[in-house]
């Protein structure tokens, strides 16, 4: 099979999106989603979007590799592969291995010492590899030196018959009597919410909230919790990613207030608002299954829908093919 490897060209977005529907059907992307998440990535480099083509420039596979030189870079030594696939009819011809090698070479030349799949803070499609859905891809990554760092659990809850549990209502009333406040953010809450999310919880969460409000204008979908002294101690949101109403999060409570039940109150306040908007479910892609948040979700009626492995390979050593 004759294969050519090249960087991004005009017309690739639609053809790559079509390829994902065949090669990774559980995670197929649209051309618009591809454009927003890759072509408009502030760190986009056309040489990092590596496309494998056959006769008549038919797209047989692709991979997107990126260095976080601008925006939020949680580790200056890191690089990321956020998405990639090979056409089912073109597999077992070495295309996947060559795409990975070229992606690693690109990142190494840019100064990266390691590469993750996926977990790119600025924009990811899925948090990692679903090895159950894509066993061939799991074997490909393993052969090429990638090892599992940790596993993220995706969860969902049916909201069709949802009602806030009585014990949560009682807990909420108790915290209100103590002086805590819960409610949708106002315009004046936004600067503090962005700072709190980014500095107290996760570096990219402030940007997620900012982008959500700028793109969709739904300040009311950001909920905040305040301590009796007035300090913000938690927030939750929904519809932040791509405007998908049923996607829950990001969400978190300051470490100093964990164990008080504020997280439970915020979670159920948010689910209540989502249900009032007509959402039939709430879902998210990433939590630690054994983390305190993971246990809270499971106790609250969520169930695990998928598991994603975040993979990493070093770039400063030879990798057997």
C-alpha cells in the first residue's frame, strides 16, 4: 500500500470528520467540532496535524500532536496527542505506528520530553483511550511505548424522574441557617469564580467557565457557594462544553470545606436546575472512580458509562516498534 504523510491542508476538516465516523464510531466528531478544538486551538501547528493519505489523496488516517506553548501549560516538558485514527480497511499496514512515530518526532523537536494521550488541558475530545471500545488502538499504543498513568471514569445519571433527595434538602437548609449561600452566579461573581476555579481547583477550569459564558451567555448555568464570611468556596456549572446542556461540570469545592456536604448540595442544586430546563440526563467524562468525588457521584445515583486510560510515553529514549 502506497501511503503519503503530510501536514494539514485545505479541505481536511470534512474528510477527517468523515473518517472518525468509520474508524472511531463511539467518538466520531463533526467538522465544526474538529475546527473548534484543533484548528482554533491557540497552540495549533499545521505540522502537528499529520495526515496519512493513499491514492487520490484519500485520507487513511491522521493524528494531532500539540505542545502547550500558549495558554495553560501545566507542565513545560509535556506534549499531547489528542486524537487520531486509521481507516478500518487500511489497518495492519504500519500506518498507526508511523503516525505515532511522526507525532513523537514532532513533539520531541518542539522540546517535549514526554507525550500524553489524551488529557490536553486546553481542548480534548475524550480524556483518554477507551481500551474496551478500541482494543486495536490499545495494543498499538502499548507496542509503541505508552503506559497507563491513570484511568478516568465517565458517568451519567437519568434525570427523567429526578427529585432532590430529602436528606440533601435538610442538609441544604442546615447550611443556609449557618450562613452559607448557594445560587446562580451574577455578573459581579464572574471574576472571582474564574480565579477560584483556576487557582483553587484546576488550571483550565477558569477558562472553561469564561469560554462558556462568552460563547453561550448563560451566566445562570454557573452556580456558586459562599462561606458565611463571604468567600467563595465552591462552584458548579453545566453546558460549559460546546453548549451541551446535559453535560455536567466542571464542579468543585475548596479543599478547606470538604466534608461539610457543600459539594453534595451544589451537585444536587445543579441537577435540579438541569432538570428544570428539561434535561433528561446529566453526564460527564472525567472523574477518579475511587476519588471522594467519584464516591459522591455513585452515591448520588450516577453510574459509570465508560473508562478512559490516560497514556504516557517518554520521548528521550528509543521505543521498540
